[in-house]
C-alpha cells in the first residue's frame, strides 16, 4: 500500500456522549498498534457537523466509518475494533495488489 493511500477512519462523537472520550482513546491506541501509517483518522463532532453525520447515516455516538462505510453504530470492544481494522487493512492491501497486477 502506498503511503499516500490510507484507510479513512471516521469516528463520530459528541461532547454529550459518555462513551465518546473512551472511544477516542481506544480507537487511537488500536490504530497505533496496527500501524498508524496505514490509517487516516478523523474525529467528527456530530453537533458541529450535522450534515456530514446525516449523510453518513450516523444515528448514535460513537459511530465508526471505515472508507465511508458505517461499520459500527455502537462502539465495539477493543478486540472487535482490532479485528474490524485489521480486516479492513487486509482487504485494502489485497485490492491494491490486484490493481498492481
């Protein structure tokens, strides 16, 4: 995978959400363990970005999008999050390899 092509991870949060602060910490830590160089991480406040939140189909916080696909509307456990992101990375690498053939 080239360094300029990264997996886009968007975490939709709110200051009113009791789980969002922990979700930010866990998501950042999991991405660091897997390899931060492969991911573009963005935290999006649903209140300040209501149009983007609606467009993404976000109904609850924290919610997680990977490459513009809603993958979790409630935040997963660290183990499940690790599996989701590793699967996304594997899929992305396989698609990149196919394009290079």
